[in-house]
């Protein structure tokens, strides 16, 4: 029985170190394989489209829709 406990304690000590080494090696491999350069603007699909305008519009529309639903619920309960 003592042998099983010592094996478990060794595994618990080695496993985090081994997983950290694997993670770090995969992370560095992915960084070296990443292509460089900027976004492909001016290609087949035209110029780059800024995302900020669309996201702001969606947030404003969602806030207006939620406000109307809350107002309708409040008016119905009054």
C-alpha cells in the first residue's frame, strides 16, 4: 500500500510540470507559425469595414428594444 501512495505523490508532482512544458512548447510553436502582415484590405471584397459603427448600432437598437419592452411591462402592471 505504501508503494501506491508514493506513486500517486510522484504523479501529482510531475503532472503539473509536464503539462506546463507541453503548453509552453505548443504556445511557442503557434506563435512561430502565425503569418505576419496587416489585414487584406482592398481585395476582392473592397475596403476594410470598421466594426465599431455596426456594433454601436446594434447596442443602441437592443437598448431601445429592451426599454420599450420594460415600458410596456410596467404600463401593463400599473
